[in-house]
């Protein structure tokens, strides 16, 4: 059966680029990640799309004393 609904906006290359952006700056805000993704690839992505991509890649956002930080989860 063919896949229904809207096609995915992010390719595997986009997902790898998002992970690279977060790896370089783990304290980046959603807006900073989106801006850097747009600069690198030309793709505009909503923070919710970025959040899902990072979650699927095994990243988690956690709060520490300095604010919000993205960490690679141990559950991979």
C-alpha cells in the first residue's frame, strides 16, 4: 500500500546536518539550529520538525544549571 500523507521534509542528509549542528553547539536554541540549517542547506524547518528529527536520532534536551542542553541518549 502506498504511503499516505505529506512527504517527509527532511532527507537523511538534512538529519545528518541537524545532528552535526547540535554536536557543534549543544546549547543552541531551536531558532539557532533552524537558522544554521537554513544557512547550510537552504531548508526552513519548524522547531517541532527539528525536535522530532533529533529525538529520532537519539538526542534529548535536558536542563542543567546553565539552561537547556542537548545530549546524546544512552538508549541507542
